[in-house]
C-alpha cells in the first residue's frame, strides 16, 4: 500500500534501561503487530528510565500513527520532544516536515527536509516530500527533479511511491503517456495500491479514454464507496460521457462526504450549466471559492481560478446581476458613495434550532431567532426568512434558496442559533435530526459552516454571518471517536474567511455561549438592542455587542468577530439623519 511518505526505520539501538528493554525492542520491530508496537512505544515514552535515541524513536513512531490519522498538531508536539532527545535524527526531522506540510506551513516543512538531508544525505523521503510541496505549488520541473532523486536513492517496493508521484507530476504537465508508464511500473511493485487507479482515472479522463477511466474509478469505489475523491473523478467521467444524472449523483455524494471539496463543486456547477440551471451553477462556483481548505494543491488552485472565471462570465451574462461585477460606486476622494436607503436591498435568513431529537432540546434558539427576525424586519429588510427546527435536508434547501436571494441583494445576513461544533478541522452547524453516533457522521448529518458562508457570498456589499451556536457539545459523551482528530467539546474553532465576509461568534472559538436567565440569550439580546441604534457602523457595532455580552455575563462570555468587510464603504443598520 502506498503512503504519503516512505519513512525509513532507524538503525537498531540499545535500550537505556533494563526495564524498558522489551518495550524498546518491540517498538522498533517493524514486523510486530501495529497495535502491539504502538503500545510498546507509548510505554517507552512513559518510562522515565528510557532516554536518548530509543525514546526519540518511540516519539517518532507514535507521531507517525497520528500523521496517518491527520492529527498534525499532536504529531508536531511529539516530534518536538523527539528532537529534544535526539537532535540529529533525520527520521524525526523528516516526519515533522511532513506534519508541517500537512498543516500548510510549507517553509517550516522545507527547512526540516533540508535539515534531515544534512544529517543523512542519502535519505530518499525528504527529497520525495520536498517534491510534493513543489508539485502543490505548481513548480512541476522542480517537483520532478526532487522525486527523481528520491527514486534513485530508493530500492524495492519503496520505489513505488516515487514512481506514483512522478506519474502525478507528468499528468499535471500533460505528458500523459509518460504518466501512465510511471503508474504501470508502480503498479507492478504494489498491485494492491488504490492510489494508482484513483489518479489514473483522471489521466484517462483527460485523454478521452473514458471507459478505462470509469473502470479505474469503479475499482477504487468498490473498496472505498464513501471516498470523495474517486466519487468526484467518476462524476467527471460521467459528465464527459453525457450522463449528467449519474454525474450529479456522484458530485452530490462527494460533497456530502467532504463538504469543502472544491473540485466537486466545480464539477457539479458544470452539470448545472449543461442543464441551463444558471442559478445553481453560480451557487456552486461560489461554494468552490468559499470552501475553507487548510492547504490548496495545484489542481485545487486551478479549479478555484476556473470557478471564479465561470462565475464572472455567468454574472456578466445575466442583466440583473451585472452590477455585481462592477463593485461599489466610488465617490471623489476614494470613499465609496453610500447608496440611497431605498435602493439598498437587504435580505436575511434566520434559523433557530431547538427541538433536537437525539439530545435535550434547547428552549432559547427559536425565541432568539424570532427576536432577530422581528428586529431586522423593523429595520426595513426587504426579505427576512425565519426558519425554526430545520433538519439537514431543509437546512440545505433554505441555504440554497437564500443563496439565490442573496445574488440580487446588497446585504445578505444569516443568523443561526442552536448547536455547533468543530470536528476534524471543520465547523458544523447541527440540524435537529442529527444523531452523530460517531464523529465521522458529521459529514453527512450536519451542515458545514462554509456552506453558510457560500450562501451569503452572492451579495454585492455586506456579507454577514452571526452564530449563537457555541454551546457545550451534547453529543460528546456518546459520540464514538473514529478519526482521531481534535474534537471540540465546546464551541466552534477559529476561522479565516476571505476578504469581504464577517463571521461573528456569540463566544470566542473554543468557548461556550450562555443561554442566560431571560427569555433570550445574552448575545441575541445585545444584537437586537444595538443594531437599532443610529449611526453605529457595523464593525464598531459588534465591538459594542462584545462589550455588552462580556459585562452581562460577568466576563464569562466574549463574542468574537472574524474576517473583514469591504474597506471603502461604511455599513449601518440604521444610518440616521
């Protein structure tokens, strides 16, 4: 089986204590059962009498298990300790570089790979992993050269990973015959590796060899039916074959299992275009741009660029949307001219989820939602949609409909009250029908925050999301942890939306929001009160809301704002005279 990086086993070493000798031996035995080996390495780490290289190796092995589970923060912490024990370990440096790379910290990763090669010049893995960063950046010749060096230093089945990566580079360079040759050689060394038919499917599709592409994607999906990548690639094949219904189903499934999958949104948008459903196509192209991925690879960057080009073209082709492309009108002196109140179209979607079926109900969210909805109606919003106790399907339908409304508006505001949590690096809002027996269920039972951000993204000026969703996680006690990643027991995690969006949490990331003792939550109460005050600009408004909630809760709850609104215009809920 191919892996993201081939990590070589360190030379044998001697235990530093008789007590740890058995655990050390088992920890370094690459023929031992993985679970037994992991237990032994953890025992070495816990043994105060173990030290030096044996203990550093144990830190590496446990960290490597976390890398496979995508717990990069935990891996870095262990590898830092490993380097304190053995600063000259190329193995540990290479592994930390891989963790940094997966966290998107490429310069740190490259520095670790360089250091590893200084310690061990003939170590293949740092060359391979350095090549992957260059491939991600689109520096394809540098990527090819680095991985070729790794191949020259490798032997046996370890060469398969390098051959596979060379095939990927050649495919990106559109040298398809060369790519297929590399894949074939890698397949001979590791016949069971699913990565080869998975990527070869995309190569065959680009070459127009659609039946061969379909066979490869089906081979992968037979083993892994819920993997988003091969679902999206098969969707591409079906689309190219003209089977739009099958393509749409695959794209829908890919997005269900991976809510931030940029290339799946782009493919689905192309299906909508082919079916002349331009509103749906625009929504998916916007979703491709709004999806918050930790690291964009070369293909994803290209897909985002394509999505932006197509979105601009579709907006330009629709007379009712053309002023979106022009941006705000600028007055003399560089300050945006405020439009007349009558011409500023404002819309809002207000959701209050309280009647949860699998956990105790929340009384406040429906009341909070009604309070905010009534307040916005009183301030002249043209459309305010109030929706309570949404299940997942109704939640997505509401977002889809609101996204179309936002396209023809200047302001788009979403307020959500209910449960929200972070699982596996993704923030989710929880529908009332979610069961969440396991953390992985969030992918197909909850709504990713990025989908809410995408829904407001069509507005021309103000794009605002307010989340009173930072309560304790009621699923924590019963939820099975299967993806071994950080699961926030309370609140949401911090985000970095792109310019032009503001996302306001009722409580700072990782903290909890209170329902309070009144009919409405402290956050909803403060928002409803302060947005009616004239001449308070939106940025300052939420600073005031923060202070009000902080004081009302005796410093137990601090709202927090993320992102930034357009800088050349001020925004007022009530402009005043």
